[in-house]
C-alpha cells in the first residue's frame, strides 16, 4: 500500500494526470505467498517459500543486492508488491543455457538487463581497454558479464525456454533502443531489440510499464498484442491503420521549444508518429544519424512526445512515448518496499564495492533537467524531477540507523543524479508539458524554472537532527549554476554537509567545448567558488573544491586543452586521475562524435553546424596529457605539441609556462634535455575520479563506482 504521507507538488501535464497509479492494480493471485526476505536465486530458496514456479524471472549482469539503488531490486520488489513470484538470476555463466533454466520456466516472462551500467561501459575504458575490476561483482572480479550482455542473456533465455516471452529493460536497453553508434565496434548498430530477438523493450524508469505488462500477461493476454504501453518498444510489419507518419525532414519546420502543440487528447485523435531515418540510412550517412539523434531528443518530454518509428530492414521499430514520471506517493511506495538492504546471503563475506558505496546513502529524487549532452540520465530517467516526500526520506534514514550493520551515525549522501534538484520544477505545468528545450539551465537558467532550495535546506536540517545521526554528507554532483541562485543553500551546505572537499563539474574552461556539453561558462564556477570560500571562512573551516574536467569531448581543440591546462596551473590544481570522453550510446555527444554535426541545432544537408572532434588515439591521449600537465611522463608529448602549435613560449621554468625544458631521469623520453629528478611541485593536488552518474551510465544514481580511465 502507498504510505500515507502528505501529497507533494507534482510536475505533470494532463496526460500525466491520466496515468494509472502503479499500486492500484488488483494483486495477482500469488500474493498469498507473502513477501520473500530476499528474492530467490535458487530452487532451494523457492522450496522454502513454498513456490513451485516463478511467475517472472529477472536476469541481470550485476550481483543481486536487495537495495533501491539497484535496478533489479526495485523492479523485483515492485512486481512482488503486485502479487507476482519473482526470481533472480544474477551474473549467470552465459556460455551455456543451463544457468538460465535454474529457476524453471517463468509463468509470465523473463526480464533481462545488463545491470546498473551498460555492459560495454562497464567492461571497457574510453581507450577501449578491458577494465580490471567490476564494482558490481563480488570482490571486484572482472569478466563476470559478457559484452552486450542484454543480447547474450536474451539468446540464452530463448535457448532455455523457446516460448517464454522476453522483456528487455535497464540502462542498456534505454540507451540502445534505436539504431545507435557503438564506440567499441566503431559502427552504427541496430536497435538492441532487433539483435536480442526479445518481444518487448522497456525504456526509461520502468515501473509503470513493467507492472502493466505483468498484469496483462497475468490475465492471459499475449505479449504480441501489448503495443500501447508508454515507455516500450516493439516491432511491427508496417504502420497500423489510422496512423499517419511525419517525415523527419519536416520536423525542424515545426513550432519552437515552447510553442503551442496539440493537447494529449488531440494528438491521440491525430495518431501521428515521427519517422526517424532508417537503420540503413543512419548507418551509411552521418548527417542522417545526427538528424535521428536530434529527433529522438526533441520527442523526450512525456507531456508532448509522439511515437517514433524507425525502419530496420523489413520491420518497423515502434517506440511509444516516454513513461509518465512517478508521483511523490508512488516514489514513496517504491522506496518503502521491504528491501533487505543487503547483498544476497549467497555472497557470504565477499566485498561488493558498489554496495559499500551506497549502503549508508539515501536517494531523494530521480531525473535531471541539466541536459548535459554527454550524460545518460536524460535518456533513462528523463528531465522531470520525481521527488520523494520528506517523511519517506527521513524514515529511510532511521531504517539505515536501526537496521544496517556497521552504521556509525554518518549518512554518506542525500542526493540523486544531482545533489540539488530536489523539488525544483517548471513554475507552470502547461508550459512544462509543451517545452522542447533540451536543458532548463542552458544557455542560462530558464525564467520559468523554480530554483528555490528551501525544501532541500529544510530536509538537510531535519535529517541531521534525527537521533543517532552524527553527520549527513552530500556526495552527489552539485549543480553550482543552480546553487548560486540560493546563497542560503550554499551556506547550509558548506557549514554542515561538506567534509573537507566538495566535488563539482565545470568540465572545461573554454566556450567551444562547453557549448557542445551544454554546460555554463567558467565564470559561473568562479562565482560559486567565491561563495563557497566565503561561507567556509565564516564557518571556520578549511574546505576545498574539487573540479572535474573531461578531455577530448566533441568541440574541443588542442588549443582548448592547452588553455584548460594553463587555467589548472594558474589556479594550483593537479588532476591526479582524469576522464577522457567516452561516447555512450544514444547521447547527443556520441552523435557529435560520430557524425561531426551538432544535433543541438537544426540538421540539414547544407548548413548544419560541424563539430571538430578528437578521434585518433594519439590526439585523445594528448588531450588527456594536457589535463595532467604536471606528470613528467607527459612532458615529451606536450613539448612536441606546443612547438607544433606555435606555443613553444610555454616551455620553460617560469610560472606562466606550462612545462619545463628538462626531463627527470627514467620518465617520458628522457635524454638530451637535462634532468632534475626529485623536484617537488608546490601546487595543490586533487582527484578527478568521477563519481557522478552523469559520467558513466547506469550506476546507482548517487555515485559512480570506483573506476577511472
């Protein structure tokens, strides 16, 4: 049942108000079996629960942690709350179908996901090298999931039980739902629904869709007839009668970002879908790929999005509009389900890094309206912020205090995809339902956006005043362009919730790459730093900002990276670990990388904005080397580049120069340039190990695993 918390303001269009509450369905008959302490992973556990079979079997590339930061735990518990018997197959041996039959044939369907991250992002670095650890596997062991895990798992499920329906979901399904550029194979791949041969694909926040699918299958409906659920994709032979399809080359001639569009009811009457360029077209023509990316992102607002159609050979891939965001009571109910808040007992004493990271943290919201072009949050969670109630959040903190072993009184984070978008939304629901802007904060904070942080300030105060709570840290990535609009919030944060340092992400200093990232200018960072330092001094604290930067993002030239390196040296920063841009599937930045065009602007055969991109390994490494200008191993490469760029004046011993002329013995390409081994540098050291989900898709929404490139 939905907790009886006070209703909170919601941000929705008329279409959103018509969504069926997810906990209003009549429970499936198997609800009589009650709640499992952990969703079973073996036949023996099923026997203890009195089950002869599972209604739904979920297959995941992650270890099973029964906690609401792990997608399969949420989906499993949500389905259990509907009365279904749900089993988990976690990280199965994919070389044979036998492990996929371990729980027997599911009565309704297999639910398949690669895990909290896209499997290719999880397995490979931005240099396409295999990672040596996996934070979602016991003891960080690598190699426990295959490349393109969703495809492989689906094939094995089909081998195990040929007639069992298969429903894809999770971040890997969301990011690969249309024809997409795949960085690791350096080619455009078909929709993952085609390659997996699954029956349905669920994209975005999956609760609404998966509940409706399960309920309808439970009533005897055939999976092939389920074609009207929002947030799902499926294949058709052709366009159904009564539908018209709008050609992609007419889209940029339509009304602008917030111009009047037909209401949801009118659109249903019109029954109009948008045709994306076909798989074969985007595979062979980068300009059409950029156009498809632009169309996809334009049709992402649940209030006005239309279905998308993309031809793949002789089949039509059909994507229904995105799911309706969860209401606050629904969010409270989802996060209030009986999670064990621990890894499955079968893992024994094995360490799970991803679990260790979030075990004492609380997710207070979903979504992000920042629209950073390299980010996966928008494609998966959407731009509309979905909030939990204050009471629900405080209750979870008390549960952590009372039930989670090892708790010392310190909450590691209250956050989400960002730290400070809680309860922020468009001031007008009608405007929000019509808006097609990719970001609410770029190129400047929208005048229609409510930036009042008072609800978050009050939440912080109540959280830290709970008995037994010694400290509440804020570890999620902070949107400092929003924070500067609320000095009271910055003061509250700095005075009570920063423990030594605060991580923020300006990403770059130069206008070129920042415009392609949809990030604010470095002047906004300077304004926030001044505010941060002021309040730290008033609080009598020695605190530091840790800025993150990305190398080799589309739109970045060698000169841009040189200027960033000079800024770092001038401000006394040393990047100890750095991030090189990784084109995650379906992101706007990946479209820029592949096509050389800017999908943030109209894409036409003639006149489209071209985007310069560092693609070769040598240039990408150079951009990374500029971020680590202080590392002697990089000096030979940087000297060569600076001379080629006509900036040999930056080579020398002066404070205004970037790197010295000498080379320490045993580093780089030493020899002939002199050495000065052991010299120390007096600049401040900082870490740029990215921990915000916006860098790498699919981690628990508060933080990212302890990997770096």
